C-alpha cells in the first residue's frame, strides 16, 4: 500500500524547514587569492542572506580580486570588494544596492589675477608708422592697424542647469523572463504538478500552476483532483528574488474519500465526495537564489473556498447520500518548490 501525507504533515515540514533555510551567519569569511566580484557576492549571499542589485551594463562583476576576510562585518567586506572600482554600496534591509560613486570632485582653486588700481590711466594705444610715399606715387590710403579692428565678442558657453542623477538610481531590468517549477510537497502526495511563472515587470510576476492526481489506492482511498491556482505576485526587491506577496484564485474538480484528515475534513474518513470548489486567497513566500539557473521557494497561503458536492458511502460504488455544500476558511496553499529559470 502506498503512503501519502496529510495536509497537517505538509505544514509541519514547511514550518521546520524555513528557519534553517533563512539562517544568517554572524560574520563573513572568504580566503581566496583569485575570485571574481560576482563569486564574492555569491559567497556573501550564501553566508548572510543579503541579496545584491546592480546594473550589469555599468558594473563589471567579472573583475578578479584577492580577498582575505575572517569573520568580518558586511561593511568591511563591501569596502574591500568595491575598493578602486568607482562604485559605492547602500544597505536597505537585506538588500545591498551597488551604484556608481558620483560624489562631485572638490572645486579647483583659482589663481589670483592682477587688477590695476582704479586711478591709473589706461594705456594709450600706439599706431604703427605709415609707410612713406615714394617719388611719383600718391600717398597710399592709410591701412587700419590691428588696434583699429574691433575684436569679436567671445561667446559664453551655455550654463548647464540639468538636475544631477541620483547615485542610487534603480538598476536596469535584468534576470529571467519566466520560471518552471514543481512543488515537492505536492509531489510527496503522489500529485503531479507543474507551474510556469511569467515576469510582467521588475516587481510583478504571474504564476500558473496545475495539479493533477489520478490515483485510487487500496480500500477505495483516493484524493483524485485537478486543481488550477493562478497567482499574481508582488516582489519587494525584484522579480524572482527574496520576499513576495501573492493573491490567488483557485478552481478544482475532485473525487476524494476514505482519507484520514481529522483536523481539516473529518468527514473524508467516512464518506466519499465528488464535486467542485472555487475561491480566493493570499499568500506570503520567499525565494532563495541557488545558481543562475536554479532557485528554491517556500510559500504559504490562507483564504476561502466554496465546495458543491455529491456525498457517497466509502465502499466502491457506494450509495449516494445526497448533495451538499461547504464554506471553508483556512490554509489554501503550501509549497516548497524547486525552480528552473528560463532566460
């Protein structure tokens, strides 16, 4: 007989796993003679939980440096990594923003210019001697000297009154445009599931998961269903990185019974239910960066659904006991997913 997990067991797994996944180290230790800045950032993320945001078209994260850090602070580590790169950092919660150092240079000291006293008469311009007329020639017309030519006024350069750019302007939009995922907790209940998440902008994504369970176990035990649960997500830092809030709807067609779920649906242990449900909910989650292509995500949702069903006796082909309905408030989503990024 195959084993299956109850909803209560799945919730316990998520609650026990999240503290270990989100733990942070007290200090940063990196001992590498040759390491790229990107690899140094990855080490800091894995040791502290901080995430980085910067524009890759401006900042060269492939530059190789030498690091000798032993249980040091994040401030000291960032100062050594960004030394002589022309960039600065700012810590905002658990996010580190890298931006160009646009601090204005100190003004150049002007040299002293000699100014004559006001009571001194201006110098008298001198004229070049006119050439003497030779015998038989008329006096030539006087040629204007260089002193007689008016000098063209110098054009003043237009002043630049444009506002200076902020040194912490948001980075350009980078990262994957979509992600393919599977929920390991649903897999543990023998439920096939696959989700596709699309990037809408730098802060919003749309997740479209589908869950399907076609199995009937011994003694007519079953949790047959097909469930769709689209969710719109808002990311606090950037898409596919860190904390997010989700708002989802759900629809399911189910045929379940003879399953022991005393806390959530006690009637399932004594009867079989065939019907549909639909509702809405909200969720919170966090996504961990593992590599440029892989990530891990934990999420938990709470909401409402309305179920309309036909009630049967547990044995196979049991008699109908009439129609019924149920209003439910409680957990509507739980997940621990492995994710593959689509560039």
